[in-house]
């Protein structure tokens, strides 16, 4: 059973243990690498500025785009994460 984590300031919720949530901009990131990509000179950059995309999880979570997705996760079959 996975633990649900919650930010007390924005009420965001996530379950993965390796997910990072930013206390500055309150975006949630899929990994420390994605989190660090959005921080430059102690300033938050938007996920779009850093090339991060929503990963299609049950909660908003940004990470690096993947080149392909499993066909059962992408019924349109166009290999664009999150497309339907």
C-alpha cells in the first residue's frame, strides 16, 4: 500500500516515494532531476520553460516527455503523452 503525501499549503496530493513537490511554485515533479531542472538561481521556472510535461498520472505531475507510450495508455496511438 502506498502512502499519500499532501502539501499543507496547496493541498496537492501524490503517492510515489520519489516524487518532489516544490514549496515555492507548488508544482509536483516525477523525480529529483525534474525538480532540479525547474530551479535556476533559487528561482522557479515554469514546467514549459524547462521542457517538462504532464505525465498523465492521477495527480498533476511534471517530468521529461517520453518518446513513446504504451498503446493502452494512449488510445489515439499518436505517441504523444497525455493525448487522447
